[in-house]
């Protein structure tokens, strides 16, 4: 919508350019005001397009930084929730209650860690909780996976020459 507004403003400015043009000699055939008008119109459109492209480019990079910061904080919050889970179970909480409290602590960490990203991305209610829960499940799978790559123990094949 802003692009359309800038384009309209550029066109209005370009349309007023012939009124400001200086009179030309009869030898020029009266083309100078037309050339000035077209040049001003083209310049205005180019400036509007460049401005729109720059805003779009910088907006995307800012959003990507916020998204990356949020996902990093989600991983750390999920790790915090996992570490708290054992402590909460040792204190006598039921597993469901302990998991809920730990996940909420992870969400609180995310909210405190990246408030700018939360303001910019505006996640829906409950989404951060579900995202921390998903990251926690990923971490649990990674930690309990029996398939751990150990590249140092693989046999090597001698080259034939």
C-alpha cells in the first residue's frame, strides 16, 4: 500500500514538472518540455521502486534475525525445561505437573531473552509453549538416540595404486 502511495506521489510530482520547465527555442521543435516531463516521470518511478525494494529487503533481513534469535532462545528454554524437570520430580511433583512447570519456565526464559523478537513476530497465545515443548521433544530424542555417529571407529580402505 505504501508503494502505491509513493508511486502516486512520484507521478504527481512528475506531472507538475512541465509547468516548471523553461521555455525553449523554436529550433528545438518544442520537445524539451516533453523530454523533461518523461525524464521526471521515469526518475520518480525509479526512486519509488528502489525505495520499495530497499524496505522489503531490510524488512526481510530484520525478520530473519528475529526468527533466528527466537529459535535459539527456544532451544535454550527447552534445555532449561529439561534440566528443571528432574529437579521438580525430585521435589515430589507429579510428572504432568513437573513437565508443565518446567515448560512454563522455558517459555518465561524465551519471553525475557528475546523481547524484541516476540514484539516483532507476535506469536499467538500458547504458540511459545508449544514451540518450547517441540524443542524439548527434539532435545529428548537427540539425547536418548542410540544412533550416535562415531566417525573415528569406521574402518578405512587402503587406496590401490
